[in-house]
């Protein structure tokens, strides 16, 4: 009886797994599926689609029945052994091994056990993962380009309709036999006509707005199909059609004051040496110099701050405006007290009981925005370039400008900040100065604005802090 029951269970499990292999999430090995793969979702699917197989695994697990990763690993290995295309879990394990620097021999041994895919498959999938590594940053760039193109088209549409309304008004005056004085009409003439109290906007506000595709395409130089559709979307989201000139003015003001967030790019050199065990003229030690980049999107975008003109003449600035006043000193002292209280409760054993009493965050005008919006940071990979070499530094800036600076037909829509240490900033500026005689903004590499980050200052501050409190 026992062998018969075991054979029956074996057939049931085999049939279940054969049917499950056709619909299993383990078959989905594309990038998005691997990113969203979950051991919990996989085990839940097993419970639904293969109840007998899942019961066997639960029975083997015993008291550890809730150990989801172990159950998922065991099921994935067994299913891959019988059905070679069920490799989603094996790919995920291979990614972990790849990040840990596992050697080819480890892949070969574990692949034969069904735990991971082969080394070549893992490399191929890793390259597939890296194909769109900067897709998010390029979308940030594209959103700024779309916003500027759309805003330009909205302004051209408003200008065309304003000119059309002006022409219609002149024709109306002509029909009233006033064409003789039309070319020299003045405020006194308007007063005589009873129109002195009306501004140009008052006259044209109620004129229906022209939005037909054919007219806009022929009259607006910035027209594009995508821009036109974006304009209609923005207009319809503010007010139902038809609209007037006053409505269009409100729409343009709203679009101007709500631009997409900007971003900046941070980079630093990565220098290391590779020592050869058996040196020779053809196989010496290697000194490698690469450049690492990542992009960070600004969480705060204040359109009230103008970055195109200076706030005043430096010669007219009163020195008292630059020196700290009593209020600023008091505020700075309050901040220092909060910062020092954190350091004390963290490093002095007798004061750790007050750790929950210190202020964790110094409130400022953008606190609410920063608490709600998470930081978006995208790695942009390594460039095999040495920032110490001028030509390589130029290549780095050209790479950033060509790929990540919002522009259209050579016109830079938004300059991108490029941060690094003081040496990186100096070399970037020197590279730009070498191209100062270029004919256009892009030729002069002005799409990038170098700036320095205080990494080394923070590093030295931490070192001093550690030395002081270690001695304590």
C-alpha cells in the first residue's frame, strides 16, 4: 500500500509541476520581471498552482514553514532541474554572486547543481541590465526639453492670437471710416472714441482663441506634433475649451512657475593600482585612473530665485549686509547647540539616556518638501578617463554635455551643475577655458557649470571629531 501511495503522490506532483512550468513566473527572465521578482509572490504562487508540491516542501521544512527564501530556493532548484527554462530565481542568485565577485569556477560548480545560471548567461544578463542604466536621467533631461518646447509654443500661440485680435480690431475701426487716422492713433484718439479706459488686454480678452492644428502648424515656428499635443493637454487641464487671451495668460504663468525639477551630476576620480605577480616589460604593474559619475535630482525647485542676472552692483553693496548681525549669530548659536547635543549623546556614555530628547532635524523652509520627496540618485557608471589629462577631462565634459544637458538644435535650455572636489572643478574650468573661442554655447562647453563639493573638508572634520572623542 505504501509504495502505491508514494507512486500516486509522485505522479500528482509531477503532473502539477509540468502544468505549472507553462505559467510559472520563473519563465519571466526579462529585466523588469527580475527586478520585481519576490520570493513571497513565488511561494504564494506555488501554494495556489501546485498544492501537493507545496505541501511536500512545507512538510520537509517542519517548524521553519515560514522561511520563505529557503522554500523558494528549494522549489526553484528542483523546478529548474526538470524544466530548464525556469531560471528567474537562478538569475537573481547569479546577480548576487556577481556583486560579490565570485569566480568562474564557482559559477560552473553551482550551475551544475541548479543554483545559478552559467557564467556566460550571468554576464549577458548583467550587460542587459546595464543597457538603460541612465534612462531615468535622460528622462529628466527630456522632461525639461519638453517643458521648454511646450512653453515656447504656448507663447507663440498667444502672440499669434494677440496679433490676430489686433488685426481684427483695426479692421473694425476701418469699417467705421477711421482708416485715415489709424496709423497715427494715440491716447487722445482713443479718448475721443470712448476707448481710453480700455487696455489692449481688455479689448482682446474675450476674443476666442485659435487652437486648430493646421493654423498653429503654419503660424508658429516652434510647432511640433508632440509639443502641440502637450499644449492641448495643459490647456484642457486648466480650463475647458474654448479659451480667451486672459485664460492663455494664466496658463502660461502657471507653466512658467511649475517647471520640472532640475538635477546635477557629481563625479570623482577613481585611482588604483594592479600589481602583477610576475613582472616583465610586457606585463608591468598597472596604474588605472577612471572617473565615476552619478546624477542627483533636486528635491527643491524655487522659481522665484533668478539665476540669469546679478542682484546688484558689487561696488554698491554695503559691507554691513555681508557681515553677520545679532539675529543671524543667535540663530547660528541655536543650531550649534542642537548639533553639539547630538554629538554629546552619541559619544558620551553618561549622556546617552537623553538620546531621545535631542532635536533630530533643524526645521527650515523646505523641510516639508524634503520629508515628502525622496532623494533620487542614479549611477552613471565609470568612464575610462583620467581627469589629470586635459584631453580626457574635455572628453568627460563633452560626454556630460552631449548626453545629459537639456538642449535643442544647439540651444541649451538648462545648464547642469557638475560637482567634484576642488581639483576636479579646477580641471573642468581649465578645459572650458581652452574652448572659450568656440562659435556656440555647446562648442564652448558652457552647458556644464563646474562647482566643488566639500568632501575633503567633511572628511577632515570627521577625523578631528574621532580623534577628540577617542582621546576622551
